[in-house]
C-alpha cells in the first residue's frame, strides 16, 4: 500500500542554469511551500496555502519552521578511503599521494575495515546533505563491495569504482591490466544498475596506469551501457610534466585518455585546473564533464579553476569535495571556497548559480538530471532540510537579510554540516541531526 507524505517549509530548487537563462527564471521558490512524495518520487510541489485544502486528510504533513528544503547535494568527485587523512599537513599533490594517500588506501585490504569505513563515509555524506556522489574506491575489490552494499541498504543513488593502478605506486596497491579489467567486470555485473547504483571505470590518473591498462579500461567503458569513467586531469603543474614524460607520443594530458577511449558522455575528470583551450573544446564536444574541487585545489596549492573559461567552451561542470585533500564533506563549504576562487580571478558566483552547481548542475554532469537534481514532479525525492537557526551567528545574519538572494548567499558562506537538519533519499529519512 502506497502512502503519500508531505513536507512543509520554504522550498527552493533550480530549473535551469543561470548562465543559460535569466537568473530569476533559473529557479522556483516557495516561501511557504509543500512537497508531496509517494513511492520515493515527487508527485506535487507548490504553495502550501493552495495545495493543503486539496490534500487528502490521511496524508501526514511534516512542518519545518525556519528551514529551507532544497534538492539533495551532488558530489561529483570524492575519495572513500581518504577520510582518515583529511586535514593532513604540508604537501602538494604528488607528495600528498606518497605521504598520506597510499598508506591510507593500503588498509582497505582488510574487508572488515573497508565495511567500517564505508559506513562512516556514507554517514558523513548524509550528515552533510549529500545524496549522490561519484566515488573513488581503492585498488581492492572489497572497497567497492563494501561501499555498494552499504549504499544499497540506504537506497542511495551512488556511483563508484575500483581504482585501476598498475605502476608508480606501492606494490600492495597495484593490480595488472588483466586483473583490473576482470575485477572491474565482476563488480559491474554485480552492482551496476542494481537499485540506484552505478559503476565507474576508475583509472586513478594517467601516471599510475600503463598504456595497456588504459586500453583495457577504455574497452571496459564501451562494453556496458551507461557506465561512468572517473579519473583526474591537470590538477597540478608537476603532474602535467610527469604525464608528458610518461606519454611522449600523446598531444597532452587529455589526449592520453582520449586515445584510449576514456572520454565521452558520463566521463568525469576531476580538477582540470590547468587545461588548455583545445582540451576544453574537446571535453565539450564529447559531452565530458569536469569536477570543480575548490577546497582541495586551495589546500594542495594546485591553482584556481577558471570556471568562466570552461563554460565558454560549453564544458559540463559539477562540484566536488575531493575529500580527503578537500577539507569538508559539506557542499556548502565547497561553494564558500568556490566563491573565493572565482573572486581571485575577477569572477562572481551568484548564489543561485552556486545552488545550481551543487544540485542540478551536478546531475547534468552525471547525466542523471532526468532522475535527480531538482524537485520537479516525477523526480526522485532526494532532498535536504536546512536549518536557518542552526547557529546563533547564522540566525542573526539571516534576520538581517532582505532578499532571497542575500539569505541564500549567507547560508552558503556560513553554513556547514550543522545546518543540515534532515536528509531524505527516495523519500525516506536517512539522516536526522
């Protein structure tokens, strides 16, 4: 027997990219809104005053005063095994990998540890209002098994993949082209398309895979419908020089992936801070996406992403936390840093554009905007309740706000996990503060 439920609060969601339409036409806002959900799907959305009289008396209404309902946040780049090293001191990318990342990932050889970390990791995502993420596992098959098993029990729409890495890493963290291919294939058969789960072919980055492994990864990417491809690109200048040394016959970093068939719809390249114009053009024409990871780009000193340049070329862009080089699971904190990254380049990040990047923009980058990203009827009911009174400072600041834009901007700049009152996945509460 199906049961409708309704949720009453201020409600805000994006209907389009503010870059493509007038900002005021890019979103819907209901000061006193009502969201009606049935069987995990949004069935109605509008003004509570107009909808309540027609609502059947048996429908329960949860009311959230001094709160804002938005779609669940979407994280287009994050690492499952790096929670334990978040906030580690004093390294740039390549040293960071050697000093912190590889030792942390080696612990996932233990299946019990992998299960415990998957539970912790997903709990942190939900505590921060993130309902969908594109996730790096480790080279160990059990890291992805543990992640998918836990995500399935919560009915989350998640994407993940086993890392492919057959060189330039500790022996305990390397596979071979053949074993990586076969392990990935086994995971795809078991998890891809099960419930709300998707698989991503996941070469760590070009320097840690031989051409043979990249070729098999490209083959795998084409063998199954709707697979994802998830890797890193042009994060750090030293890294780019290393790629040139390792692949002297290729015309740059992106061409390494392109040559091996690792580009196209549902390919997501994390960072892209130092992409060339021709690479931006190639990403755009193939429907590939870039994950903008401002907190990690600042933390590792990698550089400032030129968002305007990517968008001028027509590249799809989502928002990523990149935990553990990223310093917070909160997409509100990611947007706080994104605003500053763009300020340093003379660009502005309008708060409605910021919300778009964290919700509908992420969904479009992942080719999931037919399912998630906003709260239109027919979409999956992934949403978050944000508390305007979460901290004394936030409460005071919002009491001074005169417009929705000002309120939203203050919420982004001052907000973090404390703001998230409740998180829903497919209409079911999966986190309560």
